[in-house]
């Protein structure tokens, strides 16, 4: 069986670990979000690809959900001692090595998809991990900045500055994927979708993870031809973790399983897993309530099994 799954960071990675356990014989291709990617200290950082790679490859900091296990922060401290900005982004020493390798290979002319393949040669995540695009498409957030008393000034900042530095505390007026119109799906993305028996949307951020991937020209229309099952990241009217509600609010969507199902729409979604106690009613989308909290690999596997069963039923 060929399975394609989109993925952001933590929610996507934990779901995928369950999916691997639920479908050990399946060929799984993961299309990862690269809208969160950023250049820092001359290095190219791809947080979501790395979270998937480390989680499936056994190198993730388990409690934190991102970054390396057994991490130290000597380089970060040394950079701070030089007064180098930014100081709000946490990169550990082990993690730095990944970004150095990536930046070196990109500098030598390899596309991100080839670089990701090379990094995965070490981590052996057990899936084919593809960036959504080899082109630069970066999420920016428009905010109104008010500096002590003066009238607010509208400006666009990189998603990471809004998410990590500001903790999404300043309302986003808009969220824009800069470069989306000119981006092409990475090599292998459309082929994998064409060959897929089922497509899964894990409980990743519907705006800045899944929504970003869907904006790369050609990807959404290819997915619409397939049986697509989604897992709601919203449980009881709130994100299970993180600040996805701030992203949904920015695009005028309520933080409910219902509103996210409507956002994806019946042209994309065939089936939708929601938490027990939630309700969704969208014509053309089959909804099933299930326990949706991923406490561990087994509970994530149980969600993946439910998604595959629903796909089987609808196919
Ligand atoms: P990020 O890039 O690290 O923010 O990760 P993702 O975009 O992949 O996922 C973030 C989303 O995962 C958030 O909206 C959370 O609500 C959701 N999430 C995290 N853990 C769980 C869980 O155990 N169950 C469900 N249903 N959603 C989860
Ligand atoms: Ca992310």
C-alpha cells in the first residue's frame, strides 16, 4: 500500500510514528512543510523537516517535541557572548551540525530535496521525506507594531519571529506564504500523490503547516483526486498544544473541528476524525469520533488505524 501524508512539525511527526506502527508494510511518503524555514547565522534551518526526521529516526527530544535529545547549548551561549542576534531561537549544538551539513550542500548546488535525502541516510526515518518544494516559499506574518504610545506601524515579519519571539501574542493581521505563486512541488511529490492509495492529513497546524503545503501550485488539485482522511488538531475548541488558534483567527476561521473541516472543504477531505465529544457536519465529509490525544506511540497508532479504516470504507 502507498500512503502519502502531509506533515508539519510535532503533531505531524507524532502521528507519523503511529502510522509506521499501524502500517509497517506500507510505503509512506511524507510531504513536509518548509514554510517555517529560516536563515539564521548564515545557516538554513528547516524546523518541520527536522522534527519529522528526528522523531522518526529516534533522535528527538521527546518531552519538548522538537530538537535533539541529550542536547547542549554551548554554541548558542558563545554566539550570545558575541552579541549575535537573534537570541530568541533555540538551536542546540547537535542540531547545529544538521544545519551546517544542509547549508554546505545547498551552497554546493544541491536542491533541498537531495539534501533532505542525504540527511535521512543517517536518520533512516523509514519513510520517504520530501520537502513540499525546493523553491523558497516562506511564511510571513503581518502585524501592527505599536512602540510605546506612537501610532501602530504595519509590518511583515518572518513566521518564526511571530511564533517563537512573540509567542503569537500580537494578533496576526494576515499570514502570507511569500513565493508561493512561483514555487513548484519538489521532485517526487506529484508522483507520490498519483501513486497513493490513500492520503492522510495528520493533526498538524491547518494554516501554517497543512495550509502552506496546499498553497504550492498543483499539490491541492492532485490531492483532490484521492481518498483523503484528516485528523483534527482541534479538540474541544482548542489546539491540543501550541497556538494554532492564533493562526486560525488570523484567517477568519473559528478554532473548532467543524471550522477546520470547512476550511479544508469536501473537495479535499473525504473523511475526518474528530475527538469524542466534538461535532462536525459538512456535506460530503464522513466524520468519525475517536480518541485523538497522542499520549504515546500506541495511541498515535490507534488514530492512524482509524484513519486507514475510514479510508478503506470510503474508497
Ligand atoms: P508544529 O509545526 O510543531 O507546530 O507542528 P504541527 O503543525 O505538525 O502540529 C501542530 C498541531 O498539532 C497543533 O495544532 C496541535 O493542536 C496538534 N496536536 C499536537 N498534539 C496532538 C495530539 O495529541 N492530538 C491531536 N489531535 N492534535 C495534536
Ligand atoms: Ca512548524
